[in-house]
């Protein structure tokens, strides 16, 4: 089968559209925990839009994910993946951290940026 030339750009762009160009859907963000750190130390979401954070613990010990401003406190066992959903209502910068003893001090901190 011969592909008509004018269809080629469409064929090239279609998988990209379907996969959203490899990025997660805008309402879901992934935060990976590995070697006592959050790989994504800054996460940007949009105020007033429901968001799901996919939390992936790649370490062989427990972690937690805490955002006091939104009363989010999630514990993750070794190698566990969890999701938390919430709707950030006010733009701003909100710190998140791991509340496992000593982990915040060791650098397990980040910032949730809620854009307008
Ligand atoms: Cu931790």
C-alpha cells in the first residue's frame, strides 16, 4: 500500500497525539521516590483543577508523602505505588515532604506549585 504524501504528516503526528507526546495527562503527575529523595522536586498543577499525584516508591523501605496545606498524608511501603487526588483551590507554592523519621532532614522535600 502506498501512503499518499499529504497523509504523511498526519500519520507522524497521530501517535504523538494519542500518547500526549509521552507526557502524562495534565491532571496526573508522577512523583518518584528513590534513594531518599523526590526525583521531581517541583510539581506544577493548576488551581481549581482536580489533580492526581501518582506516588512511586522505588526504595526498599517505607516513605511518606505529605502536603500539610492540603491535609495530604500518605504512607508508602517499600516499592509501593499510591495515588492521591485533590483539587488545589488557591495558587501558590506549597512545600511537600516525607514524614518518615529523619527523611525530611535528609532532603526529602519538594514544592507543589499551584498556578492560576
Ligand atoms: Cu522518605
